[in-house]
C-alpha cells in the first residue's frame, strides 16, 4: 500500500511535466507557424510571387509529415520521423534566403545593360524618366519587376527620390546602391551624366567579371565541402550493408544516437566553415 502512495506523486509529476512539455511544444509550433507565414508573405511579395501563406504552410506541413513517416517506415525506427521533421523546420527559411540571394545576383547582372542603355538615351537627348520607362519595358525580370514597381510608385504620387530609396531597400546590394545614387544625381541635375553612367556600367561589368572568376576558382572548394560531408554518410551506408548487426548499435542504442548526433553536428559545422572560407566578396 505504501508503494502505491509513493508512486502516485511520481505519476502526477510525470503527467504534469508531460502536459507542460506538450503545451510548450504547441506554443512554440504556433509561434513558428506565425513567424514563417509572415516571413513568407513579405518575401514572396518582394519576389512578385503572390501566394497565400496559409496554403504554403499547409503544403509544407503535409510534405514534412510525409517525409518523416516515409523515412521512419523505411528505416524501421519511429524516432527518425520526428527527427526528420525537426531538421526540416529551418528549410523553408533557408530556401527563401537562397532564392533571394540568387534573385539579387541576377538583378546585379542585369544592371550594367540598363545603365549603359540609359546613358545612351541621355546622350541622345532623352529625359531620364521617359528613357527609364522605355528601357524597363523591354528588360527581363527581376530588373523589370523592380524598376517597374519604382515607376508605378511614381505614378501613384511618390517622389522619385523616395521610390529610389524603396528600390535600395528591396535590393540592398552594392551595385544597386551605386546605380540608385547615380539616378538620384541625374534626376536632380537633369542631364549631362551620360559619361558618368557609362563609367558606372563599365565598373559594374568589371566587378561582375571578377566575381564570376572568383566563384569559378572557389567552386572546387565549395564542392569539396559537400563531398567531404557526404563521405561519412556513404561509409555509414556501406558498413550498414556489410555489417548490419554491428551497425545496428547506432540505430537502436542511446550511445549510438549520441554518436549520430555528434556526426551530424560536425558535418553541418564543417560545411558552414568551408562555405564561409570560400565566400570571397569583391
């Protein structure tokens, strides 16, 4: 009888702790959902992709659960499902950041052509804004999207300098800052800046050329980071195929899970360090 009276408080504490943990997990999940929807809404609008964040969240939730269940079913270990879902949580933000970086790089690649064409139009006697409207209408995305939004803001009554400041906020790159400064000076002084704009276009082309060379020279190092990170995983798969009984200790014991966690953490750390070493800005 005394044993039961001893176990009752333990069970009550365990139940209370489990209830508190589930509540904290639910609150954290709601906070993550709200922040991800807001980030997706803002960044997708910047990318001119007008999608409903609620639909995107539903699709990501279904995809994450499907991957977790499939992985747990294939491996025969239930804990791999929640682990896969936990690892997938930062993936949407990383994908948005990657997409934003690639879009900004493509925008910078298109800027020299716009500046060169604008310099030619100013040299021919055209006004800044009419020439900008004509060039933007024939430019590819994302340059046409960003400068088209600038022109639409002007038509809505916003000043040219303020529209340029908004463009600089949306595209916080060094090349965009240089072009925005040049266009601001051109708008205030009228014309006669064709030589300056041509010099800016040549500078942007040279900068883009050297950035391409740097990326080409560091491509081997970036690829090496992924190859070196993939080798331990490949060895684990091969050894599991050759010695399944010995390797089963990694999947079925707590020390094995700790070893796998340490391997995964070191893999991610190695990839991040090598990528940062190879990231050379000009």
